[in-house]
C-alpha cells in the first residue's frame, strides 16, 4: 500500500501507526485485496481496508477477461464508493461504518469498520432456520430503507447478473426457450411498480454473524435499483439445497414479508402482492445468467428448471 493511502488511514482513525495484519481475501480476478489493518493509539483496534488496484494482466477464472467484464468491475467500485459516501448511512440494516474513501491514479481505498471487532466475528457455510430468519430480516430492513429512492450514482438496475451487463453469457446460453424469454423476464422485473435498492450480491458469504445470531451485511459493489425479490431469491439459492428451496418456499416468503411490513411500519398489501408474484421471475432471471456463465454449476437443479419453465409459460 502506498504512503498516501497509509496516511489517509492514520488521519481517518486518529492512529499513530499501523501495520497490515492479514489479507482477508483477494478481490475477484486480481483487482486488489481486502486487508485487516491493526492500529496503534486509536480508539479502534483495527479497520478493514478494501484496496482496489487495477490488474496489469487480466485473468478471469472462467475466461471472461474482456473489456465488458473489466468495465463492469470498474463501475462496481465506483458504485461502492458512491454507496458509502451517500447512501449507507440511511440503512436500517447493519453494515460497516465507513471512515474514509480515497482515489489516487488507478487505485481506490475504502476504510471500513472491522465487523469482527464490532461483534460480528462469525461466517457460516451452512445455516439453521434462525440464521435464515435473521438474514431475511436484514434484507427486509435494507429494502425498506430505500423503497422508492432513485439510485443516482449506483447501478440503475442492481445485481451483478442483470441482463444488460451480461451479453456474453446470454450469447452462449444453449437453453433456447430461456434465451428467447430473457428480455421479457428482465423487463417484467424492471417494470415493477414498487422499487427499492437491492444489495445485488446477497449470498450467505456476504453476511457476518454475531454470537447471539445478529447479522451485518458487506460488499456493496452491485447495489442498485430493482425488486427486492432478486436479493431474496439469490440469498435462498445460496444457502439451501433444491428440496429445501421448494419445501420451504412459502415459509421463506412469509418470513421475509413479515419482516418487511414491520420495517415499513405499516402494511403495504399492494407491494407484497406484486413482489410475491415476482419471486419466481427473479429466480428464473438468475437461472438464466447461471446457465450461460457456468452450465455445470451446482445451483442448476430441477427446482430451478421447473420454476423457470413455469415463468416462461406465464409471460
């Protein structure tokens, strides 16, 4: 990390010195790192720093190292900085505080609260019902916070898989009925009456858990406008197998909407009716991306195929 960025971290935290404690993870396709930085003589023991550096030679694990992919990633980091500058403070849902944002040349620095130290040290690969309930509550609070807001400076349409940004994956999609219906599915979601901000990558790995079961969300590169069902369907698909997705579908939606109505402070039946009708459409939309991006992916299953066929039939 360059000295300018180090000085920004020191200024924003009041620390006298710092050292890089550990790399939490590398950013996708070599675009930088997320680092835990320890501080001395600060009220904070440590911060988490997202350090974006444009790669010198693009290498993508699935071969999508094209200009479209590169521009999408660049925009995603612009979106994330805008998110933390303007919008994050309005969230009812718990997320990391942002202490500083800095750009220099082809690098971006985001200095964030260390959620491990703030009481959210747990990450989960598998979940019990109470964990799912808390994550759905988080999504409901997030969606309630931004209902009706305009995503200026964010993605106009949130999520990393939305159709406009994924022409290559659509081009190679071999499921012709789904390929032919892709634009209509996208339009149905984008034309919903009730729009909010969606997290855009609300998988289980982006939730941090406290020991008493509370959750906080991280990673806001794909926040943008849209129907909240996109987050809900994607989250559920990230942590449940196909039989549980099917068996628990009604319970999952009932739980989410109970939390949403509570977060809104009043019952909005029109919103609930519209969004419930779009849950399977949102599922089919992600299924379209997945089949083009990685046809052998474990998330492609008979439940997704049946739902998608039903959505196409009802368009």
